[in-house]
C-alpha cells in the first residue's frame, strides 16, 4: 500500500517519544490529583508508597531513563488500578478506559524502546 506522506517516515524514530511523553504526563496528572486529595494520602501509608512509585515511574518515562523497566512498572500500576479502583476512588482518579489505554501504550513502549531524546542506549 502506498503511503500518503512518505517524507514523514523519516520521523518514525520519534513516535515512541510521543507515546512515552503522553504516558508520563498522564501519570503526572494522576499523581497531582491524588496529592490534592490529601485526606486519602494522610490515612494510608500504602497509598503514599503507590503515589511515590507512580511519580518515579512517570519521571523515568519523561526523561527516558530505563524506559522498558518503567513501562513494566506502569503496566503493573495500571493493572493494580483496574482491580483496586472500586475500593479507593480518590487514589485512582482516572477512568478504567484510561488505565487500559495507558497499559497498552506501556506495552508498546516495551517493544519499541524509548525513541528519540532519551537516556536509554540501545543494546
């Protein structure tokens, strides 16, 4: 099949970068909303650890450091968010479909790598 924009194929290396940044910003948004609900954070130590891991994973994805490991952690956090969400809605502010899409994007990042502008080196 012919590509309607063949000159854009040169920029295919930056597609994982866009996915990586989208996931990082979405997780940063979820962390920000969770931190604003300080009542839930002050009562639950496990939730504090969850939010800290989520913030570290989002920062690693943002700068492109250990992207595949951070994507694996992101998948684990999405799975946990899907199953525990009904108990503590304030801790997981995003919809189920958002967590499913984040999980799929993280899975794609495991296979494609970090893309451009990252600290990961291809082996």
